[in-house]
């Protein structure tokens, strides 16, 4: 049992690029989807740890606009696991004060999954212990282009930065303070491109299915020592 020692200067919003599920499975001689299955367990563990630490917002990059390039088997597997996760954890989300939100173009997802997400978002909309935001069929470029097209459709000629941000999927969510990408890869991969302007980054080598509270605390300690300047002077 880890001691709940307080960590100072916690981020308000953490973005997580969960990488390494496939490698984790291959390392164990298992099919890739077993890595995603363990990956979902890591998501659930991370939510519990973040509630304990009192972090308010977390975004998990669960399915990118580029993930459609994977095999049908793998994509169906990810959808099935997501479906199962939502069904089995619905009561937990409702009763533990977890609010579910999503970003990305859900309309391309299977209808029943869309319905499950809509219903869970509705049932948890007044929760405020933690906001769990799932990026699903999400890509930063896709989000920006959709925003631009919506601005054009609205007939506006110009918008301010603040106004532009209201056209993004993240209207009710602050920019991520801290972005963690597991598995040692140091890439952004189309995640929250507009919102990450002043995010701090951290790239631990642990594969996502192995990520636990100890890794999270270590990451948060690293963040707590960062001097954020937002372009200003020290
Ligand atoms: C990256 O590992 C992981 C993904 C592309 C998908 C992860 C999705 C989930 C765990 C489902 C999330 C669902 C909910 C409800 C949060 P990779 O396959 O790219 O790993 P590799 O680089 O080792 O191949």
C-alpha cells in the first residue's frame, strides 16, 4: 500500500497518450488485444489514483483518427473492450462522482457504442470529483479543421483565440497542464495540438498496461518541479 503523501503543484488536467499495449502483449506472447485489455485495467487504476490525488481532469487518448489503419480485428477488439468497460463501470462512474466526457468524432463509431457513451455522459453530467475525458476517433488536426468549417458555416469572418477555442471539442475542459506518453516514444501523434501550446511533457519508458500508481506519482513529482513560464520570464 502506497502512502498518500501530498504532492505539491498538481496539474489540473493530465493528458495521457497510452502507448505500448501491442508491445506489452507481444512481449508476453499474447495477441495485441490482450495488451488493450490490460490497457483498460490501467485506465481504471489510473482513474482511482487520480481521484485519491485530487486531480480534476484527465484525458485518455483511446482511439485516434489514424487508428482506423489497424486491422479490423484489432479495431473491433478495442470497441468491444470499450463497450465492456463502459457497461461494467457505469455504476462506479455514477456513484463515485466521475463525470464522463468525450472529444472526437463519435459519429463514425458503432451506433450502440455511441448510445452507451451518450447515456453515460448524461447520467454523470452533474458529477464533479473528476472529469474523465475520452478521446475517441480524435485527431488534433481533424478537430481544428472541424472548428474552422463550423466557423465558416456560422458566417463569421474573424474570430479571436478565445472564440476559436469555443469551437473545439474541449470547450468545457481546460488545456492540459501535463501530458504523459508511455512506452518511451517521444511523439505527440496528433493529440490536443491546439490545447498543448504550454503543456509540460513526460515520457516514461513503462508500457501502458504496466502503468500504476507508483509511475503516476513519479510523473507528478517530476511535474511539480517544472517551472512553467508560459512565455514569460522567470
Ligand atoms: C496504444 O498502444 C494504444 C491504443 C492505440 C489504444 C488503446 C485503447 C484502449 C486501451 C481502450 C481505451 C478505452 C477506454 C474506455 C479508456 P499500441 O497498440 O500502439 O502499442 P504498440 O505501440 O506497442 O503497438
